[in-house]
């Protein structure tokens, strides 16, 4: 499977890129608005993987090129760049491309972080609005701590709720999640269930802020 | 500590009553709008505890009597009964009573359950509005599966995020939560963080609905 990680140079994109490259044989392609940055990061990830005894090819391109011929396009960008990013790659997507959105809309005040969805109702709904109609959208990877995910020496034991209205597309993303060691995909139903998944992320941040022994939190449902 | 469980005859109230009576030496008092029902349930819980080799006194009263002289009053009632219940017991509460709210506002559609807070912003905010000003309110026990909690033969390994603006009151509720075996209290900050905790409950229900091997879900942050 060819996975394009748009925004694959930072935050959650880095963790997903490294884990897929290390734990699976899926082809990992980084996308960025700046192709030079994507290429440099791809080389950096290759070097890191190599140092861990895992010789993998990771490539980097401008977002449009990265999305081209990808089976799965992960929108690993901040919520406020989501619509722009989808529009930039829209003519590279078709009904055989699965669009995956892990982004969350958050604000913060003195008490902590709060779920602050866009007027569309959820960040996922924003992605659905921006995507060409025939392209299936799946929500996944919202509740993973980016720092720990990107640290290949750190073990993880986390769940990731995955939701979408296209069952085949959802099934495909669940298999991709399952390919990451220590990550268990859970079916969270349809796209209308997005807010309940997205709003878990600010809770994880609040708990890490308030409890000294906890940091880089994920979640396990049991 | 004297714990009054208003609505202690059903759902989450039953589980908390049985676990505190079994796992701790705190005094457990059930409240109900119907004192006869509270008395009958108290007897039922005593019999169950006795059958497990744990001889405990559990009493049942009308809500007003149950709240009287309690150190902690748990509002284990549905969100739509919360304001009425607080108002009914208001003159039994003072600044030394901690009011605990585990209730969540939810709706459902074809896709699943959704967080549907009252106009106050959260069910917790509703409790704050209804309570006398000097009474500290703490949110806790939102994300526990009632059925498994009430089954003393079932082991649990769950976290419960606890939040409030009165640090002493929050600390007291965290100790009470810690007295239940397998339950880990986590500090979730102040009252403004209520929506992020309350909205986790519909996600737990959605995941249990959509994943065959999962049921009666709680959550662990790790």
C-alpha cells in the first residue's frame, strides 16, 4: 500500500511515517507544501530507520506529488490548514483514494484545553466538505501522543477509534492501524460520531498537564 | 466518611454503593425519591455483600434524609433529574458537604450516541447552578460502565478523571475513588474542563456497540 502523509514532516505525521516504515512494508511518502523540506525529512527518517537496522526507502515531495497515485492520503496537518491542503491535492484523488483525517480543533483557556470544532461540526466534517464527493473520508489517529509515537524506542499500547461511512475504506484504515505494533484499531461507527472521538484529545492533554506522573498519553478502552 | 448516593438504587449508583461498601469502610447511605425503594435496595445490597462474606450496614432513605449529615453527596441521577434533586436536598447541604456529579447529557441517532450538554454548557455546570453557592461541586465517575461496576465478581482496571475548582473537595473525592479497588483517580483540572470528560461517555458506548468483543467499557490513560 502506498501511504502519503501530507504534513508528514511534523507532529503526528512524523510518528505515523516512522512507525509504518519500521513496523510494516507499506510505502511511505511524505508530503509538504515545501518539497525541499519533505525531501530533507524523508532522508532524516531513512537515516534514523537505518540506525535501528531497518533499511527503508522514504520519499518526500510537494503535497500534490505525494498524493498522486497514493492508496491512502493522511491529512496530518493542523485543522486550520485542512481545507487548503485537501483543495491543493483534490485533482489527484479519486474514489479509490482513502482520505484519512487525524486533526482536532482545540482552544485553550486558563483551565486547560477544550474541544472547539469548526462550524461544520467537526474537523472530519470539514474534510468531507473539502474533498471531492467520490472520495471516501475516514477519521483515525486522533488520540495518539505525537512525541511518543515518533520515538521508536518507546513502546505503545494504545487504541485508536476509527470511523467512516464507507465500510471498505474504514476496513482498509483499520488494517493500516493494525500494522503499527501496539496500536489497536477500534470501530467507532460512522462519520457522525466524529465529535466524540475528536474531543478526547484535549482531555488527554489536560490529564497530562494535571497529573505529574503522566505524559504523552494515549488511551486504552477496556 | 458518610457517602450519600442519591439515585443509589439504580445504574451507576448501585455500582458505587456496592464497591464502596465492599472495598472500604465508608458509610454508604442510599437516597431515592421513594424511601421504601431505597430501604428495599439497601437490604438487597446488604444481602449481596453478606453472601460475599462482607457484613456491612447499608441504609436507605428519602433523598433529603440521605443527604442530611453526609460528607459527600453523589448525584447518581439522570441529567434531567439533576436540578430537581439538588433543589430537593439544598437545605441539607453546606460548605462542608461535597457535591459529586457523575451524570452526562446524551442523545442518540442512527449512528450512535452523542454528547448533548444542557444550555449551561455541561451537566456539571447545571449542578453548580442548582447548588447553594457555598457548596463545592466536583465532577467524577462519568466514564464507568454501570453493569460491570455493579458486578462485584468483575475485576475493573479503569481511570476516572476528577475535576473541580475547590482543591480540598477534589482531593477528598480522589481519595474516595482510590478506595475502590481497580479504580485510579486522575486530576482533570477545574470545572471548565467538564465537557471533555462528560463527552467521553458516548464514545465508550459507541465503541461497545461497534466492536463485537468489547462491552461494558471503561478507560485507561497510558
